């Protein structure tokens, strides 16, 4: 199938790390993305990783890619209230450049 | 300069009407897409075009007709609007060796 799977909800205390996990299906995917969507807003590209990398770090964000298991994760260090949003994992399929999205993980920050 | 711009941002219209949403990208990308985000926030691909040619058409009712006058534009025309067409529609573009960029979305409400 063409599913990108991620859990729908995650609750994290402010100041802790958030880890959002995702599995994808196409082993030939070129780009893997994390998008953030705040209420009523558009899709903000948070970060992406190319398939020949296994890790990418950008300030508080760390992306880990395990190609063997087709597993992608996004770690947000020192989670803040402003990180409350829906986080979408997505893959670009190599054969037709189709971008497939997961259903989104709703990150809720606890005080 | 906005990379991918969609107009209008909001569209409220009555059932049965015909409406269009426009999308333009100034990134020189070859591939453009339309996505639909439903009330549960799930994102589904509708169409993709590469250099003005239709590549992907994902079981979308034929009331939806994309038009690509040139590779920088991909417009979406919808005939005989139905209540179920209410959603947020996102346009995106991608180069052969780049990540994808999304527009800010068009919130369509059919009443």
C-alpha cells in the first residue's frame, strides 16, 4: 500500500522532549518531510531529510531516518507551548513524485 | 516574494455554483500539485502536473478539472459544487531535485 503511518495524538510536558514517529512504505522515497500545521494556518515545512542521510539536526529539531525499517522520527527538544500543532510526516515517492502524507500527530503541551 | 501563492484564501459559495482556485509558483519547478484537506485534517493528493502534463489523477470526481496554462500555474476549477467539497485545498510545487513547497491553502465553504 501507500500508507504513511503515525500516531494521532501525543501529550508532552512543557520543557520535555517530544518524539513523533512515522513509518512509510516506499523504500525508494527520495525526500521525507515533517510539516507543522497550527490551527487555521497552512502547512509549514519544518524540516526534511534526503533518503541518503540518517540524521539531520536543526536547532531544537532532530530527524532520524532508519531506511531498513522505513522509520522516521522527529524529536523536538525543550518543547514549548508554541510547538502545539499537528505534525505531518510525508514521503515523496520516487516513481511519480507523489507526496504521501500521514494523518498527522496532534501534539498537546501540558503545563 | 511568496514561493507558492493561491487565491483566494477564503471562498464561500452556494451549492451548485462553479468556482476556480488559482495557484502560481515562482520557483521554476516542473511539478505542481493539488491536495484536499478534510475536516479531520487528513491530506489527500488530487492531481499532479509535470510541465503542464497531467501525471496523477487520484479518483477525483470529474466535476474537478485542473488546468495548467504554463508550468508556473495550476488552477483548479470545480463545477456544480456540493456540500462535501467544503475543505481546505492546498497547492504545492516541487523541482526534480528539491523539496516540496506548499501554498497557504484556500478554505472553501459550500453552503
